[in-house]
C-alpha cells in the first residue's frame, strides 16, 4: 500500500519518452534571475499532469548526483582487493527554487500565489489518502528544459522565508467616496495589510524512480560526444 511501483505504466516506451526528449532547433533563452515563469521547467504529478508547478525563475545551480557501490574482496596473496559491483544509488537532483511577490511588475503576483506554490511543494512529502487508506506521497516528474526528464519522489523540502514581510492589497468591495467641504469627492480604495513574506526559497531533493533501470550505454547515447 505504501510501496511505489517502479515498473511504470508503459515499460521501455515510458523510459525512452522520459529520457530522450524532443529537440528544438532554437531553444528559448532562460537566463538565471528571469522573473517570467519558465514554462520549459516544471514539476507535475505523474497521476495527474494537470497538477503542475512552473518555475518562476531558473535555479542558480542544479546538483545532479549518482554513485556506484563496489565491495572489496581481499584474496590471499594479492596486493590489492578485487572489487565486486553491488549496485548503484538512485540518481538524486538537488535544487533551490525562488518565488517573489511581483506586484510592482503588474503581473498579478501576490503573496497568496507565492504561498500557494510553497504549500504545493511541501505537500509532495506528505502521504496521499484514498478511501480511508493512507498511501505514499505522490510520484512526480521533474522537467528541466531539454536535459532532464526524471520520474521521481521528493525526498525533502526545506523552506526559507525572507523579508520583507508586510504587503497591502486592495480589499473586496466598492471604493469609499468622501465628500470634501469644497464639494469635491475623494475616492479611497480600502486595503488589507498582510503579514507574509515577499521572498521564499524552497530547497528540493528529488530521488529518481526509474521505469526501467538504464544501462551505461543508454546513458551515453542520450547526448553524443
């Protein structure tokens, strides 16, 4: 019930689709620090691709790690041990996403939208629930442009909330009109003061869950030297 099916839904075809991405003649430039959503980089739920989060800006750095486990066997009369391959650790990608309140840009960026993205990411390490049963957290697909498409689970989420903390937004309802002694009318728009961060950094660690464990030959063939 809490075990993830690493076989995938479509075997070899699924592995090829996730690891050999379509190429574009002119990929769009996505500079670091760009505050327009980078539509080529996002996270989505494997079971519901409509549930996705698009990066607001590219991470400054992406760490991509995997290691092999070799066990030494010391034979009699040999100056060094033999090494037997035991297996490999899962591929792990570590990155940090940044989200900003961008009301000054006039694009509708609010503290509500920033906090909604943070909570969506935090939800990826909480168990699912179905029919009264507790299931494992959701399996996701991490897409990073043309070089990463990885079926994975989120191993950890760490959030740093940063200043400034206060913001104002228009309150619901009609503007207030005040009649002045000289007969003029002053129109005031009510505002609501919120105590929320304007800037949030979310560190994420993704651990690969392969449909089919690839070989070294398949990995090398993804990009030709």
